[in-house]
């Protein structure tokens, strides 16, 4: 399991304010004083929680990855069948990216990330792959998918397909979330698993 730093209410408030400021000004244009003003606190208070703008940004990245990982697990757990689980994941993935689109764009602009954030991201990705592998194993046990499926390969195919589909619909061919046909992508994935 990935260790998650305990975050108090004030720290979360600062991170939410920082997301708004980063979204408006970009990473380079954002200043700690803007973040403090947005959070309704003094600049010194921001520095009590975060030693620099960069450490604040990285903490937001970690927190976002953790929130994504937890939401994805809940999406899988809330489905009864493999098809429902994948459908839930497709919807969650799209909603999460849509809700965090500005910050995702900013994160892609920051070129140098610390070793700590890279390790955190890799660990989260490993956990996410395990969630999908467990889902595939359960589907194999129930006879919902082929028994000869390589669980890791199937997990990576599902992740890649959902991620690419989501990014296409959010970034490259934007449309209202209600217009996205999640069932169509799930049908394609399920056909490959059966």
C-alpha cells in the first residue's frame, strides 16, 4: 500500500487554493502570496505547511494521485460484473480528468519532478495495475472472461484503452460528459476479454 501523508483541513484548504492559483497563473506565474490570498490566510501560514511553491505543487500531485487511486478502487468495488466495473472506471476516469483538467495541463508543463514524486507515481501505478489484475482474476473465477487471459496484460490493455479514450474525449475532441458513450468502449474491451 502507498503511504499517504496525513493531511489536515488547513493543508487541504491551501492545496485547493493553490490549484485555483496554478490554474489561473500557471506554475511559473503563481506566487505563494497569491495562494495565501486565495486561501484567506497569511503568506507565513502557507510556509508553515509547505517549504516552497514547488513542494506545495508536488504535494498536490501526490494528493491527486492518491484521490484518483482511491476513487478508481471504489469504482471497481461498486460494480457487480466485470462489465459494470469497467464501465464505472471509464466514467470515473473521465469525470476525474474533466474535474482536474487545468491542473493536469499545468502538471504536464512542469519538466523536473523530484525523485520522491516519481516514486510515488510509480507506486500508485503499480497499485492501480493490481486493482485491475484482481478484477480480471475475479472475472476469470466467475467465468466472465477467458480463463487463459494474462491478468497483467489484460489490466494494462484496459488501463491504456480507458486512458486514451478519456484523453481523446476530454483534451482532443472535447464534448459534454453526457455525450460520451462509455458503454461503447466497454463493449470493445469486454469483447477482447471473452
